[in-house]
C-alpha cells in the first residue's frame, strides 16, 4: 500500500513537473510574441514619413519599373533580386509609396525577435527573452528595419536559417532542415556578402570541433586518432541524412535560380537568353536560363564586387566604429560578458553561444577588410550574431538582480537594477532619437550621407498634385554645364532610363526620380536657361521646374537656379537638400519651382 502511495505521489510529482515546464515554455513563447508585436508597431509607425534615401529611391525605382514592364536581369550594383522582385509585386497589389517600399523590410525586422524561439532549448528562458528584446530594440536594427535595403534581410534570414539548422540537429527533424535551407537560399537572393556567412560558419564550426577535442582529450590515442574518431562520428551522422541533404541542395539551387533568372529578356539590350517564364513553358530552354542565373550572375558579381575594400583597414574600421559606438556599444559589452561567462562558468560552453560569438567577432574584425564602402548598414552583420552572447550577458545581470532581491542583498540588487535601467535608458533613448526624432539628421551616426536632410514631403505632395491635373510635361529639369565635375540634371537621352543602369542625368535626380515615377509624372530636361524661358512662355508650360542650387564649396559660376530665377514669376520657390549637406563639388542644395496655380482647385 505504501509502495502504491509512493508510486502515485511520484507520478503526480512527475506530472506536476511536466506541467510546470510546459507552463514555462508557453510563458516564454507568449513573452517573445508580445515583444514581436511591439517590435512590429515600432517599425510600422510613420514608416513612410522619412524622405527616401538615394539608395532606397534607386532600388525602388527599378522595382516600380519591374512592376510596369516585367523586365528583370540581375545587376550587382543594385544587389540581389529579392527586394526588386518582391516589391514589384507588392507595388502592383497595394500601390507604390515610401510605406509599401519599406514594408517587407519592416515586416521581417519586426518578426525577427521570434527567431529567439528557435534557440529556446539551447538558451535559458531569460536568455531567450533577452535575445528577443535585443533583436527588437537595438537602435541599428530598428533604424535599418525602417530602411529599404537588403542588409537587415540578409542578416535576419541567416540568423533564422542558423536557428532552423540547430533545431534540425537537436531534434533530427528533416522539416527543420528544409525550412532552414529555404531561408538560407533567400538570404543569397538579397545581397552578395551572403557569401561571407558560410565562411564565418565554417570557421566557427572548426572552433567547436576544437572544443570537442579539448573536452575529450586525445590522451594516449594521440591527436590524429582523436580527429579520426571525431570525423567518423560526424560522417555516420551525415550518412543517415544524405537523402535529405541532397533534396536540400536541390531546394537551395531552385530558389536561387528562380530569383536570379532574367524576365522578359526580349526587352533587355544585350541579353540573348530566354526569360524564366519562356523557359518554364519550354523546358528545352531551361539549361540556358539556369546557366545565366548561376554562372552569369557569378561573373557579374565578381566583375562588380570582386575587388573588395579599396580603403585601408584602419580607415574602414574608423568609419564603422562610430556606428557601433552609437548604436551597439551596450550590445558589444554584453556580448563579451556573455561569451566569457558562458565559456568559463559551468561544466562546458554552450555550442550555440560560442558559435554565434565566433561568427560575430569574426564579422567585427573582418568587415573592414571586405566591404567596398564602409557604410553604416554594414554594422548589422556584426550585431545580429552577437545578439546571442549579448542575450546571455543581459539575462545574467537580470538574474543576479532577482537572486539578490531573494537573498536580501540590497546592494547587489540595486547595482544590478541600475545596470539594467542604464541599458534600457541608453538603448531606448538612442533608438527613439535615431529612428524617429533625428532620422534625417547629420548628427545621427546611423544616417548615411546620401540621405536628404530636408523635410521635402510637403513640396513632393505639391508636385504629385500638379502632375495629376496637367497635360504634357509635368516636371522640367534644368542642368547646365555638362563638363561640371559633379551632378547634372540634364539627360540628353531619357530612353536610357528605361532599364538599369540608367544613363547620364538620372542618378543626379535621386531621390526625385523615384517620386516622379511613382506619381506618373512626365519629365524632360534642358541645358540652357534660354530654353527654360521658351518653355515657360509656351501655353503648356511645365507646372514644376527643378534645378541645382549654389554651394560655397564650388565655383560661384555654377548656380543653375540663379540662372533661371528671373524667369520664374508665378512659381513658388522651395529649397531642399538631396544629401545631408554639400560636399566638395557635389551640390546638395536643390531648388524646386512649383507653379502657384498648378495645385489649386
């Protein structure tokens, strides 16, 4: 009887323990989900308020053109096809705007905290929640989740792929392998430095192998024997998975080809291969399309980016460090703390934490070597992997505080609380300042030079309204002196703007080129002030005229707006900045003239 009672009590105790573990798991998932909801709100609020950065405008323009024409071919200067193709379809469904332009990146950035759940069986509950918080509210990740670029997508996809691969290893589930492969393949459709990630992963894997050898100790077997044993164990594991690995490679290949394959090639000068949809209708054409999508894209990539960093290592590091310091210094400190504590406290280091730390620290040291231009968004590739060891460090500080309260240690509890509050205050204040209050400020280290510092949305709305009610040319660009060593709005051959790379005059018009395309405005350009006068005397005079202004750093003789001011009676004069500021002989100051009667009624 006593034995039955003990057995019954033991069963109840086991059931209670399981129920408690289930409750904890569910609670952790709910907390992470709540963090993701807040992260989404933080990314979508006023998402379309900031004026398009010139890189945003450039890629969005080609996505819009893809929507209109269905023409696409990989151009490495615009980076991978993912955003162009996906946004092209998105514009077709919901219309083009700065909001829909940034929608996909904001969605991925807002959902990224959910990636923490992929590691929940490798991390403590507190560390899982901390990881979600860091991915949700790090200032750099928040800012570039509200920015139409591939870097956040690349880093986020790679983190998710890594998480799925970990789950496939832990649970022996092929579905997780296929899910990870799909996301990994999508990462390769975003940006060319996706190639850096497998290199970092191979290095991190080699170091984890060293962990195993160190823990097991070669002893009398010798090092070569220990390595051979480890290879045999790994080989047996891979042998059981070869059918799934084969299918995963095919899956990777199919996704990459789908995105990189050209579309409607009969409208692309110089491309003599069929398009994707023609090849799908006639499989005989598929080999040529596959070759163009793979080897052709590789050759284009090497030709554009194969040279690597053209600056010195220290110069590139000097450019990237202020961004790390401004937007991720807390995360860096926590990552070092988490890595050290995980490595030297407890029986053995966590493989996931060590792997992510090696990956992240290698990125910090390596990106100044490989980046062609050390722009602020490159820091994303350092921050995302380091968020895992940083989560360990943040959770450790929080746990020490809770344990100090429980033990009645007021001094330690106060110290831990102050550290957590300082982290929250610094990260929160920086995130609000960089993403909302000063999103276009020259003083914001996260803002790259090609971001307009002007609030030009009101005058852009005037241009939109003027174009709606006008027949004929809506916007006239004036650009004089084609030999000027700077920007020029004059485009003698506007037909070259139909497909990338665009011809002369188009790049100087960014970000206006994106807005004019979005508004459906008909544009033209002249290079003589007298021609502007003639156009304005015509009965169909354009309601909008755009010209470069004057800068103190260039010749006083170069002032396009000054050349035509005398002819602009009846036009409102608006002065805006295409860049953060004038630099050298790159003129940012731009003058927009809007006919006073064009937007009335």
